[in-house]
């Protein structure tokens, strides 16, 4: 997949304020970046992409992620494609975020090893 194709798939554009959490090196390579962009870790973001391997990790970060997601923002939650590497599934991500006011909108493969579910606010 070409770098700009992944950015388009994700809905990531140059005008977004973006927050990335625990993204693996292969993700940056797929985006055509050498490393994560600098972030002062403050305020709200139009685009959030976080990577997890367990439901417990996801639950631990859910409040932080929600507090950073702007109204009208996009949040992707990624987890390993192979279940033997992870105890997290798309259903788990829905169970965590839908009661908190988000809805799952789309599911895509990010890299050979990572899958993602897109969430937006229910009222947008």
C-alpha cells in the first residue's frame, strides 16, 4: 500500500491535529514517516490512533483518549491481526467505547500485522 493511500484510508490530512499512542515502527513506515511527529500532549485532537494488545490496556487508556478526541474527530483503535498475539478484538473495542458515546464506523487493515476500528462521536 502506498503511503498516501494509507493516509487517505485513515482520513488523516495535513490540517488535522493528531495524537498517536504506542504506534509500532511498521506503522510509521507505512505512513512514509521515520518517526512519530512531535506532540506536546495537550489539548484536543482531530485524529487519534492508538495501538493496544489487550482489553485491559484499552480500558486503562479509554478515559485519556476520550478527553483528547475533539467533537467531530476520528479515533482509530488498532490491535494485532493474529489472536495468538493479542487478547483484544474489534468487539472488545466496541464494548469499551460505545457506552462512552462513540460508535464504530469502519474496520480496515493497517499493516500486515495490525487491524483498526474507526470510532466517531455518536452525535456527529
